[in-house]
């Protein structure tokens, strides 16, 4: 068990790049954590960490060790949880990774009810738009759009298909008119979105309405005076009449229903695969994850988002 705690300490330091933050996570003092790492390095006969005044990095041996022990510790957690929970209520920490839009539209609405129903399950939710390796990061599950799922994952659909919408304020359309086809966007001020994962500007996606390519998706590089990497900020800018925004319908639904925004080009924006809860393929799913899967299926069937009504 002493070795197990030392490996946990190493994993936390590698994740946070800081003795102080890792010590806070492990609820020990930085000096005690430093001593644990010195003992581990002495036992292994090699340095695992590169310490500087600003950050703690990994040596080559440390990188190799991280790649090997992260999946092993994740499997060990599953085995220990399975033993602890045998014949008992689901319990333990359930670690999830979700993008911001799913945190707002999926996690927030179900959070209170799930935690009231399963008080012995502690949720640890990482809100991040970057793709995350569940096994390497020691996570139990994640939520992503179907097109962004990792390979070799079990996927559970949540809430059915989704759509994107191009939206603008009524005052904007009074000034600039309503685009009738995607190619007309070149004459409009479009609010550009910078992707967190790559830093690239998102190219708006549409599907052909007719002809031999009917239903096939294509991309358009839009232009405009504002670039953001936050959907609520893009929506606020659209409501203020700055320009047009392209977002998921669930993000714009409240503003559309209230009349603060209008959607255009809906015939070029058919539904696509929505959100999925995904987790590594294993023979035995721990009870804490099983009850979350069952709950999210129940929630998805009960509260599936209603579609945005297209404009002609």
C-alpha cells in the first residue's frame, strides 16, 4: 500500500505540474509529498521529476512511467471499487470529462436529482473542450458529440440527434437582410469561433440541399469583425446585433424562444449525431458508473431536446 500511495503521489504531481497543487489534491503537505517522491526515486534508482522554481516536469523515465502506471492504477481503482461495492449501494468518486456545452445542457439539469438519488457517489467533473484520453487520465467516462468519440469506446446516446443553427438579432436582419443560401454569408458579419483544441477558426458546416451531393456536408470559411472561443459570448454578441453566430441549437434555444434571436439557413442544417456518454470497453462496469449510465438514459428519454422549427 505504501508503494501504491507513492505512485498516486507521482500521478498527481505529473497531472498538476506542481507539488503545492498535488499536495492539496492528496490532502498532504508539500514537504511530505516531496519526501514521498524522494523515497520513490531512491527506491527506483532514477529521477522521475525535473524540478524548477516555476514548474515540476517529467524526466524521460518519468514520462515512460506515467504512460505505464496511469492505465494500471485506473484498472486497480475499478477492481477495488468492485470489491467495496459488492452487494452494497454504489459509492465512490465518478470522474467525468465533458465539453462546456454538455455541462450546461446535460449535466446541470440532472445534477441535483442524480446526487439526491445516489448520495454515496461523488461526482468529479472536468469541463474541457479538448479531447481527453480516459484511460491515461484515470477517468471513468466522458460526454462528447458522436463524431468526436474515441475508438474502442462503449457509447450511450443522450437525447437524440442535434442541429446547428445560424442566428442573428432581429435588428441585425433589418439592417442586413436574411441570407437565403450559405454562400451569401460572405456579405454578412459572422462571429468567428476559435477552437480550443487546435486554435483554428471553426469553418461553418452545411449540407447540400439537392443534386448528386444532397445530404453531404461541406464547409465555409466565414469572416467577421469578432472572434471568440466562448459560445455564451458569441450568443450575447449576436443578440446585441454585432453579427451572425453558428452554434448548437440547444445553446441558442432560450434566445430563439424569447425572440431575441432568429435562425436562418435551417434547410442547409439537418440533424446530426448528438451527445453520447462514452466509457472504456470493460467486462465489468463499476456500480457507480452503471447507475449513472442508467440515470442518463432515463433522463435522455424524458427530457430529450425539442427541435428548432426551421424557417423557409
